[in-house]
C-alpha cells in the first residue's frame, strides 16, 4: 500500500507534464488550422488592394487572438511556436493566462503576410488536481476494499494455523496426550501439523522414558541404600573399630545419608511432575508453619539463631498439605544453612504471601538459585534440590516464589 501511494504521488507531476504536452500539441494543430482557414477564406473573397487592407485592419480589431501583418516578399520568416503569459485584455483584475502562439507565413492574393494566432491554454493545474483527487479517491476505495477482503481471507486461510496454535498452547507434556490437528487443504499447514505430530510424539516418548527411569531408579535405590545404612549403623556400633576406621565409616554414613536424601527428593520431584498429589485440600498455613518451627527448633539452637514470626491467624489456602509442609521446611532449612551463627530469621505470613528473611553476607546467584543440583553459594552441604523442589511445589499449586537480597538479608517470598 505504501509503495502504491508513493507511485501515486510520483504520478501527479507526470500527469501534469503529459497532459500539458498533449494540450500544447493539440493547440498547435488548432492554430495551424486557423491560419490555413483564415488564408483560404480571405483568398476566396478576392478583395482588391484597399478593400483587403481595410478588411485586415477590421480583422485585427475584432479578433484579439489573431494578427495579420504585411511583410516584404523578400523576407524569409520561419514558423514559430511558443508559449507566453499575459494579462487578459478584457479583465480589469489581475488575471494572468498562458497562451499558445503560432507565427507563420500565409499568402493572400499571392502576397506574403505574417499571421500570428494566440490560443488560451486551459489551466492544466486544476485539471491535474481533479485527476489527482479522483485517483486518490479510487485509491482509498481500493485500499479499504483490499483491507476488508484481506482480513476476511486471512481469517479463512489462517484458521487451521490458529487452531493448531491454540491446541499447542493448551498442550501439557505432563498429561502425555497427543494432539489431533485439523486437516487442511493448505499443504504448508498440513506439513506443519505433520512435523508437530512427530515432534510431540518424540517428546512424549522421551519424557516417558526419563520419567520411568527416574521413578525406577529412585525406587530401586531405596532398598540397597537402606541395607547399606543399616550395615553402617551396625559397623559404627562396633567397639573394635580404630579411630581412623570410625572416621572413615562416619564419612561413608554421611555420604549415604545425603544419597538417600537426594533419592527421596528426586522421587518427590517425579511425583510432582506427574501430578500425583491432590492440590484441592484446605490448608491451615499458620498451623503448618508453627509445626515446622517446632520440628526445626534443634537446628535453630545449634547455631543460636533467633526466630521472630508474624503470622495472620487462621489463614486457609487451597493446596496439598504434604507438599506445603515440605515447602516450609525447605525454606527454613535453606535459611538456617545460609545464616551465620548468632544470626536471625524473620518469618512473615500475610493473606497474600509468606516471606522468609535471614541475615547473610552476600547475594546468592539468581541464575542458579532454583536449578537442580546447582550451587548458588559456597555451601554445598545440601542435596542441591531443596530450592528446585520449592519452585516445583509453587508451580504445582499455582503459587510463585521470588528471591531478593536487601540490606544484608536474604529474602525468599512465596506469593499465593
């Protein structure tokens, strides 16, 4: 449309030049005809010398646009065509017009006369303006029509694509349901649907394989881990162990405990991903928070951490009780892990959010914070899955979690 408009604007001066040239050529032909007709008419009268002169004087008086002038027969004058601008003789107001002129030799009674004729050139500017306005009018009609037609055609032509896009927006890999795309006569859309079907089928297959592997690995590892744990407990109770052997067994026990915790966390994440929890329970968040504080009281005392709590009483939310309890415990354990001895932790519960604030030295790496098995700080005593579990629980329960560092304090906020 812009291109057509530019061409239209360029065409206006072209119109002017072309029309003006055509008019001048037509007027030149018109003037030539007048000269020939005038010479023919005067010759047909067969006037004598004096009568002819009087007739020419009369002609020049009553025909302001023409002039007949006697010249010597020896003079040679070429035809001249030109354009002049002058004031209209019959108008008192300033009114400049253009005239197309012809000066040529005519013969009357075999004698040479210089015949000059002037013809007014109609104002081409007004004509061009009318042409331009008419062209713009039809251009607007064409553009408006094309826009309406294009919109209607686009709705019809792109409907299969829109349907495909809507189905992709509702697709959830956790549900593992294939999408049936609408058939269409448009080969490009049909090819797109075919490629998407293959891609989705491949992703579902890979997702199932990964999920089954995670579940099977977690379940199968529980038994040997439990056996190893019991054997190490028996070994640690043996009084015949040397101090070096005891330390080695204790380190093995710590690694085994961490492996068991990672295994349980991976199994929990797999269950959350598979939506194996009910998220429609009516929770008493303040009660769950108080229970977690009492459960972790020993951890607070070990590092001499002071805990202050501000909570809205009887706060009821929809969610899963077990997952919410895990979320609270992980947030508190994370705060304990990143709080120096003799530090402080502040818990704030409102109707719209739950906030855990603890003193710290420097900001955690936000890019790695909620990623699995990533280390956002120098402390690597955890399993690397605590914050990832928090994020997955929030996603499952349609909550959100955010982190910020202000005035030497880590602040984790969960928004309901």
